[in-house]
């Protein structure tokens, strides 16, 4: 006998009102476990490093729910997201999930993330219109910079991470993320 799965919408996810973290993957609710120390520290470090550059240009958000696709709904929450001010809705910041893709997404990899999951997330962000994705790997102290599905590079600790066309004034040594 076939099992029927009820697909949820972004609105269903918003109504959950749970303290747990979830993403919605093609209508299926996926719980996101809490992050560990290195992960949280890297997210905060990146936020501190990025803040002076983004001030006046836009805003940084942590774990903001972004609706990337409808029917079935795909809601992702990056570790960090940057939106240019001119892309924030005229009525101000929406209270719930945003239906626009960020300009920059940062994903810090946790030990339980699989290569397939990471690849899917990156593809989803790029296909939704994100212009720059940084995937940070704490264990190898590297950052993958993705500008498109075909334009990727990997940076080591001695390399410089730059904001490209999204944040041209930003740069830091990759090693700074892990100090």
C-alpha cells in the first residue's frame, strides 16, 4: 500500500510556532539540529567582518527564512544572508519569510551535512537568483566561492575572500574566519 505524504506550504511552516529550526524542502518539513561551537563562532565572526562593509548598502540577516520556490514550497534559512537596501520591500522588512533571494548567502558546514545536501543547497540558492554563495568548511579551513553553477573556486587559509560584484569593498584573509 502506498504511503501518502501531505506537503506543507511556507505558510504552514510559519504557523508551526516551534522553537525548533526547520526548513521546508519541496513541501517536506526537515528539522535542522542546533549548531556546534565552531559553526556559531564562524557565523558571528563573518557577521562582524561584513558589518562595516554592508552598512549603508543593505542588511545582514542570520537564519532568515527565504521562499525559493512554490508548489511544492522550498524554504531555506542560510546561516547569513545579505540583501541590498534597494531590494528590501518598500513597505519594510516582511515579518515572515521573504520571497526574494538574497544577494549573498553564507552556509557554514556542520559535521552532519552531506556533500549531496550541500550541493543541493548551493544549486537552489543559485537557481533562485543569489549572486554569490560562500560555503565555509571549518574542518579544512577553506571557503568555496560560487558565483554561478559553473563559476566556482576554493580558497585556502592564506587566500583572500572578496565580496566580488556584490560587496566590492569587502575582503579578508580566509584564516580570519577561523581565528
